[in-house]
């Protein structure tokens, strides 16, 4: 893998101030344009940037700089790193500690019941199992099916909540929305509810008898007059 120069502008500032290299040499080494290097030398660019010593960072040697200063056509070469960082390995199946492997069937049963949208490959990545084991638990042909109890794999420490949420989100993408029958909807249609009664019968309005109303008022007045006379005595 080709080495990349750290902080090229800061390195160019240091080379301009501390070496006799040409603008073209510095530009080639720092992957900059020669005019940009000239602007740095004139103080028109990279103002406020502190120079970075490439010798101190191990990306350039003094002998390399000396050879370039003697030959204008010489191109600087970045030094090989003293420490090799190994390339990251491709992520393989999740490793499950021996002490927790007996909990995997319970975790698989929990995932199958609570997240049926997950594919076998996703379950395998989460708990570190095989597709054959998942199929046996789905079909209840596992040798220990009678004793299995669904248990959250996060609680068991077989995977993290973030990993589980990511797999569920991936499985849910592109999945059709659930139908009313799947949701267990119990709403009735409008045609079934438009003729429903209110649960009580409406009382028929009675005709008002004017004579009865006036007679009632006269009786109330006479009763009140008698009460006033009794109060006087």
C-alpha cells in the first residue's frame, strides 16, 4: 500500500523554510501545485500554519533531502515506515465463548419468535451459529427442543443491542406493510355502522295543553298567597 504524507501543507511550509529544495520538488513531494508552493514562500498562502518536520515524523530522511538539494531533477521519496500496521482482517463469523454456547439455542428461539423477519444468515451473525441449527429450532426438531426457553441474546451477552437493531432494520427494509388481518383489526365498515342505533329510544314529544299550564300557575299563586297570610299571624 502506498504511503501517504501526513499534513502536506504543513510539511511544505517546513521544507520551504528549512531547505534549499526547488518549488517543483516540494510540490511533487507534498502533492501540491508549484504556484501554491511559491505562494507559501511569498507568505501569500498557508498563513498561520505551523511547519511540520517530516524528518521528526519519520517520513523523510536528511540524506534524501541532501540528494535532492544537489540535483534539481531528483524526486523526493517518502521513507518506508518503521512500524507496519497489519491490514484489518475481513470480519468472519462471530466467536462465542465456550461458557455461553449452551445459551445459543435459547437465543435463536427468541429471535425466531420475536423477529421472524430476520434471515438465517442474520441470526447466524448475531449469535454465531449455523443455518442447520436455526432450521432445527424453527421446525422444533432440535434434540433439546422440549427444554428450550426463549431468551434475549442481548441479555445473554451473545450480541449487542446495536447489532441487533441494525440487523432488524436491514430485514425491515423493503418489507410490505402489514395488512389489517395481520394487525388483528376489529373495526367495522361504514356500511355496517351507519344504521346502528344509539342504545335508547327517543321519547315521543307530548302535545302541550295550555289550559293545564295556566291552571297549574293559578294553583301555585294561591298556595303562595296562603303562605304569606299565615306568616302575618
